[in-house]
């Protein structure tokens, strides 16, 4: 996959008081079997047993290094995991849009619309 092949498959808003693990499961369930067999690049914050089991149940191979304190760590494809930075770069690019970075919008609907507008703008470049 080249940098030009990036496509946003799923996004949703969550409250600032929500933890990463449950939100990751919402994203995994939303994608479901649509991209069956595609490796799922997961951040360490989402590396819990539940998220990994859900990804496997939907036919994805979770690519996430185990936390250092795991009793039974698994092997991780580090070369593939390095591609996760594409997600971080996407966040950096959408935060260049001032309305998104400062969150001027009061409603979730309008904020989500501006995020989608940013995605389309970036895709058309």
C-alpha cells in the first residue's frame, strides 16, 4: 500500500472520558467482515484480549505488539506495524483544519461533517 492508497474506513466520535479499548471494539464491529482477511493495525492502547479476540472473530489478523508486562506475549510483525504511522499522519493532517483542531462546532453532527469535509479535501489533493 502506498501513501496514496489511504482510505478512511470507519470513524466515530466518543466522549473525552471514554477509554480506548471499548472504542476500539466499536470500530472493529463497525468494520466487521467488510474487509475480511485484512491485517488490522492496532495501537497498544487497544491491545487487550477482548479487542484481539474480536478482530480474529471477524477474520482480521491483529497487528499489535504486546505490552511489556504480558505474561504470555505473542509475536508481532514489526515491519507491518510500522505502517500504523499512516493513521497518526492522517490525524496530523486533519488537525491542520482550524475548525477541527479547535473544535468550534457545538454539535457532534457539525463537527463530524467538518471532519468528513477534511477527509474529502485531503483525498482530492
